[in-house]
């Protein structure tokens, strides 16, 4: 399905979204259910996401790209297949070297047979006009995760994604794979803080919302900026 037909709504409120936009928001992680209600990512995040989709040409319906709230910060994620597609569309991508692994940093092998995770993985991306592949190494000590069920495979993907971004920095700016954030859990806020802050009608109500978000460790930088702006609105009203 083409993403060109998806228009950025003027507001992230439910009544401003068409069924198609709501489906896109939910599918891509920009909306989620909270009881019998639906909460939404900030409008700026949705706008950045759709602009990235248009720039990269990735298809959110194919899960090539999506948004996630990780550790309280919104991030745009792309699957490794999505990064490969971006590279291929440049017309300069000539493939890559086979993934290799090592236990000591000296001897590299094409197949990892040990039950223990490899110490490192490396991949080289081939690019037209470049005499040598662009290699990147991902070490287990720096990037490995004990909960990975396929540690060698996952470490190889980490090395490949880094190599692709290094070889094509402009085309892949702002794109990260889930493996880049595997050490943090994806979370959905317990309440729709943006709507609550925007909808506060008094200073006391605003302070109560902010304190509740802080107590739940869900007060992000974006929420702080919004809360300060709303606090300023109340101050100006008092002065008038």
C-alpha cells in the first residue's frame, strides 16, 4: 500500500483522524489502546515519522519502518530489510561481504558453531566508487544482549546495520534498527500525558498531571517543554 495517500492530520485527537489514518497510527506504534480509549504520540512525532517515510520510501504497512517509545523517548525504527532497501535504491549498493565472527579478534570464521556467543561480528558493505568495503565491527561486550535467542545472528545484524549507515549516512540519517535499542524496553505511557497537559484548565490541574507523570517516571523532555509552555499560558492569563 502506498503511503502517499496518508495525510498528516491537523491534530492527533481521535475526531480529527480518518479511519485510514487511525489504522496507520496504530499499526506504526503512533497510537495505542488505554482501556476503552486510544492515546496518541505527539503531533511532532507523527509529522517526523511521515516525513521520514516519504524521504526513505519505506513502507510502514510492510513493517519496514515504525515508531516506538523507548525509554521515554520517541524513536523511528527500521527493520534490517528496510535499511537494505534504502541502500539498494541509491543505485550504489553492491551487496556486502558474508558476516564473520570471532572469539579472540584474531581468527574470523564464516560459521559460528560454538554454544557461547561470539566476541564480535563484522560485515563489509560494498559501494560503487569505493575501492574497499565499508566494514563495521560489533562486539558482544558493547552490543550483545543475554536474552538474544540467536546471539551470533543478532550480533551480525547489529554489525550490518552499522555498516549500512556508515556507507550511506545521508540516506539513512535518523533510521535505527530495533537491535540498536535492544537494551531498552519499548513502553507505552500509562496515560495520555500530552492530552492531559494540553487540556489542563488551571495551574493546579497542570501541576497534578506533571507530578503524576514524574511519579511514574514518564516525564520526558517533550512533556517538560509542553508543561512549561502551558504554565506560561496560565501566567499570561493571570497578568491580563
